[in-house]
């Protein structure tokens, strides 16, 4: 056989082998369809969008063999009942914030953010490198769920207030929508915390049922319209220095997945996590400029409020740690990691960011 004919024949043979092999691989992967309700309305296109991004990534990586249908809050499951629905097998997976379920156990708070916890980078470093994944999923297992990172908001804002908040005394009697464990800290300072799903906050604020509220940051807050009824906007959200959101998976459903599907699902969550943080970093600056142009009054919490809030947080965590072994274990894991990493951050990150913030003001 001539060399040219041999190469041509060999090439055809290789192509044929690929054509035969591909369907065989595809046939070995089962077709799976899951439902994923969220805690977010569709209008919050970054949070809800993170769930959509995750679902699409799973479908793309499996040639549509593994499909996840995303539902907004209230469509098939109430926004604050995602864990219950996943736990009892009503749905296979759900997209939510872990700290919404602190009423079951305050340890749930660490899966999202706790007051005076770490920033976004440190929080995720703890989760992926510092044992956070291990200690949290050890805890989640008691509720028949597995937690996968699925979104990240970065440091959030401190909320919208009808009147200025200059001292701790101004917090007394303040009815505020505030998520998760932070409400317990606010309560110690005299406030009256309310946990309300995102889509229900504006009506309560408008009617005066709430005096203040917090959600995420400028982009989402603008969409929800808070600035129309509460003009004072505060920073920082000391209760959410870098909030992680999760896709919770029913343990039995997780264990039944092929290993490659487990890997795809986990990596899709990481992709959605990165996408969410990048989108907020892109859109929040633009939204803040629009809010200020529309009359929003921007403030920074006073040193007195920050110090009192920190003190109350540390006291609360110490008290709960004495009674709750899971809380104590996770708290020590996170805080040890956070302290060590902030000692490094102050060497390069903090000094660099401080300089760049100064020179970029113009």
C-alpha cells in the first residue's frame, strides 16, 4: 500500500473509532432531571441568575443528560423553606442562603456569613482549603443535605433606614429586616429583627411595618426600590463580610449520582460562585452612582455602633459555644482561619488596596 493511501485509510479508521466511541460513552451516562427551587425572585437576576448559570453548566457538561430546572421563590417551594424541601426529598436540590435556617440550629449561619466573619476571599479559602467544607457538611449531614458553593455576594451594605442611625441608642426599638444570625446581635442592642424573604421587604417598609431593612448591595437594592421609602443607606454590612450561598442537595440523591455527575455539579457551583461575585463587582458601582443621583444619603456606621456590635457578637458566640458543640467546632475553625489570614492580608492586600483607593478617587 502506498504511503498516502495508508495515511488516508488510517485517518478514516481513527474517525470511525471516535464516531463509535462517543455514543458508547454517552449511553453510559444516565438521563437525570432535577428541580431546584430558589430563595430568590426572578427579578434578582444575579442571585437567581447564579442558579440558572449553575444549571446550564451542568447541562452543557453532560450533553443535556443531567438537567436541572430552576424555580423562583414561591413557585413550588416558599423562599424560606428550601432546606425543608430538600431534606424531606420534595425536591432534589435547592439554591438558598444557609443562614436563613439558623432557627433550626445557629450553626447554619456559618454556611453563609456570621457577624464580623471574614471577607469573601477568606470565607471561600476557609471553605475550600481550611476545612470549612468538611466541618459544615458534617453538620449538614444531620439534616440529610449536602452543601455546595453556588454564589458569593462579597461584602454587603448595612441597609436602608428611614432616619439616621448615629448611636446605639438609635437602634432601640428599630424594626429591621435583617437576615440570619445578625438579628440576634441586633436584638442585644435593642433592635427588633425580622426575617422576611426578598420579595416581601418593600411592601413592609412602605407600610411602616419595618423601620429599616438590609438585602445585599446597590444593584439588588436599587431593583427592590428601598431608596424610595428609606433614604439613609449605611455601610458596611458588618454581618455579611463575604456571604456564601449554597446549593443544598438531598444526601440520598447525591449518593445516587454517578461520580462524574457529582464532580460536574460541584464544579458548576464553583463556576456560578465566581460568576455571581464578578457580576456584583461589575454592577454595584454603577448602581450606587444612580442611587446617589436619586437622592440616597450614604453613611458609614459610627465607631460606637461598630464596637458595640462586635462586642455583642463575641459575647453571643461565646454563650452559644458553651451549649452547642457543633457551633463551637465550626466557630473555632472559621475564626482561627480568619485571624491567621487577616494577619497576612494586612501585609500586602490592605496596604495596596488603601493606596489604590486613594489614587483612584479622581
